[in-house]
């Protein structure tokens, strides 16, 4: 379920979802490459590579592959990890020459609501409304894939 948390400014993106799985499970699928690779990226994309040093100050480098076979790389560092409540990390696209684009800060919060988790995704700052809206589409599809991945896990764990 998608709900607005607060209105976005042109330079901020906030997506709120209520995930039908417990907080610890939803948090956990962000912490290990083998789990992240199962849902990371927009619809119909795959995640062929994920390297992560999941600790404050640790780096990550992940690729997503489009249905046309084009790879896009994202890189960053973990700034804050409060298990199972919050992950804050930097995010930047990286081109084939290793040049990084605009760096943004992503904060994902996980709040238990009974057997469900309220996930709030926030990313900022963006240089333009178009850039923000492009990320909105990609992250919305990514979070839909996260839900589709964890909900069956929740059912088998009961």
C-alpha cells in the first residue's frame, strides 16, 4: 500500500509503504547481498552484482541490468545503521569510466505496526524535478519488488 507521508519538494523524494511482513525481516533484506539481489531494481530489471560492506562507513557498489541488457551502476557509503529501525546511505550513479554523478542521501526507516512494517524511503537533494520523478518511478517499482519478495517469506515463517 502506498501512502503519502508528506509533500515532496522539488529536491526531495519520500515514498511510504506498509509491507505485510515483520520489521526484522524487511530490515534484513537490505543487509545482505544475496537477499538484496532478489528484489533490487525496477520491474523487469535484474541485479547481477552487489558488493556491500554493511556497517557505518562501509561502501557498496551495485549494478542493475535493464531488459535490454544495459547495466547501470550505483555506489555509496553507509552513514548510519540502527537495526532494525533505520539505514542511511549515500547514493550516486557511476558511469563506465568510474565517474560519479550527483550524490544524494537516502534514509530508510522501518517501523513495526503489528505484523506489518511501515517503510519510509527518503532521498534528497535532487537537482531537478525531472530527476526526482525519475527516481520516484524506479524506487516505487523497487519497493514493490521488495514487498513481493518478503511477503511469501513471511507466510512460510508462520
